[in-house]
């Protein structure tokens, strides 16, 4: 959530930056400032009334001590009148604060100056590419066919048990999932990230804190009876560990990693985009999260991007890094880098990670602060990244490494799998 200080400092500049995200309601900035003016006016009136009541109350005690009962009674009547007018004023103030908050949470985060102009994914900027695209014969099978041939995932059984988009991994397919998760966590913890195993459901306050509410409620599975949400990513629970906390500078930076299943109601588009593992309702993902001082957050973002890049290099997958344009960024992000791997059989790029800096947007919602060296309370910056999301990694590994004899495994995964390749049946 943006702060009122950000909006008031330069409203025209705020609108210009929101325009880069193609935000459709720039007048909301003026409305929020007007509501804040109203709130301040009501607050001042209430404070003045309360100050007058406090002064009169002291006078009453003094007058009673002097035996001036008539004067004291007159003051008491005035206090009663003031208190009667204070109650509706307090109600107006509460309503103004509620309206102010309701509008403030509708504003997305401001994009960083590095964010390129653009409305859609086609206008994202390629920062760099790495790895070698494999040279495979024409017409090689895509991963959804390879999965059937090698009996790695049973989509039909998953659909019977739950529904479409809930794959059932089996045999070496399940083993490959476990191997990837363990490998990613080992690399992350070796880099200084503390491992967590979070709850798979969060309450409304947690979903609000990281920006899923009120922006993405339609994408999450909601259990109304308990008012709990299945997590769309482990970023939500592990960032909320520090909700409502005031940290000391000596505790920073905080680096966390977690594995979890992820649940997304929306399955996306049509055709090949949703075939096989390209887009599913439930998938496994390893996440990294950082909480840092504001002046260090963009250096940490570069470190996280480099960390994810090394993971992809170790998997020997061709990849590219994109800087997302304003129109393709998330509600809460200030700057996002997407990672895509090349799928040789599908001949397309598949997104496998997003690494984002949210600056103080999440921290303001979370009430997550720290005391700087001068003892002043400041909002922290939060960052997160996929390290990595498994389904499309698996798709690319299967397609890019297929041979007549089986599917070769990258060297780093072989100790975790206990084999160098998955033999053709």
C-alpha cells in the first residue's frame, strides 16, 4: 500500500508513474488526498474538543476544592455538552478513516524508473539470454506425450480425484519433483536463506499483507466457513512471519526460502498454453524472500536475479531474463524480472520465475518496520522470487533432453535422482 506521504509529496508525479502501469483511475489520487484533508480536519476538531474538556475538568476540580460549587456545576454542564458533540465527531472521523483506507488499498505500487513502457508481455525487454538451445529432430514429442510414454504423470487420475489442472505425479515423475525441490532448497540454504515449511492456508490479514487482497481474490481458493485462503505461493505465509513487527537493524537482512504446493484458481488461456504442465491449478514451487533496508533493496534484487540465473545455468537449460513493462507487472511490484526457459519441442519460451522488488508497498500493509541507526522507525523493503516453479522446468527438462534411449538428466540432479537418465520404457 502506498503511503499518504508518497501521494502528497508530488501528486502529479504519482499519477504519471501510475500511468506507466496503465492504472485506469488516476483521479483516485485526488480523492484520497481530499479524504485525508477531511480526516485531518475532523481529527483537529476532535483534539480541540478533547483539550477543552480536559481543561474544564481540571477547573472543576479546582473550583470544587475552593467550595465554588455553582461555578463547578456550570463547568460540568459545559463538559457534558462538549462530550455529546464529541461522539458524533468521533463517528465521522472513523467513517472518514474507513473510506480513506478503502480507497488507498485500490492503488497499485508505483513502478520504478527502470520499468519500461508497454501494455502487454510482447513489450517486455529482454535483458540477456543464456545457455544453448538443443538441436532436436523435427516433430519430437512435447512433454505431455513424453509424460505418457514414460508414465510420469497421470492427468486422468488427477482429474478424477480432484478435477482438471490437478496432476498426479507417479514413479520417476514423483521422484523428479522431489529431487528438484531438494536441490533448489539445498542451493538456497547454501546461499544463506533460512528454510521454512509454512502452512498451506492463510487468513485474510496475511493475504492482505502481501497484496493478494483485494487485488487477486478471484485467483485464490477460499474457504468461506473458516475465512481461510489456500496459498498461491509460499511468499504469502513466510513474509507474514514478520507482520506487525519492529526489527532492529542488526536483524537485517532477513533471507528466507520455502517449498510449498501452490494453488491458483485461474488456469489461464486456451490451447497449447494450458496443455500438460504448462498451466495447472496446483503445482510445487520453491520461493526465496528477502527483507532489507530501503537503500539496499535494489542491490539485493540484483543478487536474487543472479541467484536464480545460476540455478538455471546449473540445470543446463536455455533461458532468458525479461524486465517487465508497466502493463505486465503485478499490482504490488515496483520492478520485476521474469525468467523463461526454452521449450525445444513446443518451440516457445516458458516462464519459470519472477523476481520482484515491492519496495515499501507490502511493508506498509504488514506494518513491518525497523529502527535505523538514529533510532527512527522506518518501513522496510520486501522482495521475493521463484527459485524455482517446477511444472515448466520439468516440461523443458523432458523436452530438451530427450533421446532415443531415454531422457538425460543434468549432472546436478543425478545425485538426487540416483540415476543419470530416465530410461525409455
